[in-house]
C-alpha cells in the first residue's frame, strides 16, 4: 500500500495535526513493511498559489506553453502524480480561521484540474481520483464537531465536498479537539485520538491479513 502524507500546519514541531498524522502514517508503515510512505510538507515546501500563467497554461498543449506556464503546470503534474499513486491519503491541517490552512488550499487547487482529476460530461461532473482511502487529521483549539460552534466548521465540509467531487468519497475524520482549552483538555484530546489511530491501524492489519 502506498501512503501519501500531506502536512500543512505552520506551527512546526508544536503542531498537533502534524504530529498525530505523522505518527499515524508511521504506524501504518510499521504494521506492514510492504507499505510505502511519501511525505509532502506544505510548510517546508509550499506550493505556489495559482496565478494567470497556471490558469491559462493548463489549457494550452504542453509543447505550446511558455517557460513560466510549463513551470507552474509542472508543479501541478507532480502533486497529481503523487495523489494518483497513493492508495491511502492522510491530510493534516490546523483549524485556521474556521477553515483549512492556506497551504493545504493551494494543494487542493493544484490537484483540481478538469481532464485530470475530474471531467465534465452529459451527466455532469465525474471524479477521476477513485479507489483512495482518505483520512483528515484536523486539530482545533475549540470543539467544532458538536454544539453551537458546529456552524463555524468550514474545514471538514469543504474537504469532504471537494474530495468527493474529485472521486474520493471514502473519507474518515480524525479530530484533535479542544487543544486551546488548557493542559487537561490537551491530554484528553491526545489520548482519545491516539486510541482512534491505534484502532484504525489494528483494523488495517486485519484487512492486510485477510488479503
């Protein structure tokens, strides 16, 4: 199994989403040595925001692109190749101003390409990135999965929507909630999410054994 880990929090070593997602990916690899891991750190190596050269270049034949168009479209091609090669995708992000990080949004922009990751036909749009298992690891200072603050969670609905549009409908969410509510809340949140991750890894071993 090929695992693609995408990290995007600007908090570095202090990031709960990056740490948990990384530990998750490493546990999956340790559970089955045949698993491979590709890591894309969107903070250390941020993708460029889409611009005029990208917007025009993706519709120009490769041989007719300018040098700049070829450069920016080439970036998109690389991240698309990584995505298509993966069996499992782990997306890690902090909850920033009620949504995902801007670096992760740039990744979404680069993988969302008509004719590559989705197409339009007589029956409307069709996602072309199929057969993937996706895990979203989201860390937030407050509680947004339930209660009055649910309305402010634009991260998970957005990611589920865009991933589904591209064909990735098998999506599980791993929330690290309440990490801004004091040390006890952090401890409880990490214990809860670690137990969930371990359960997923254990289940994956069962699937591998059955296969």
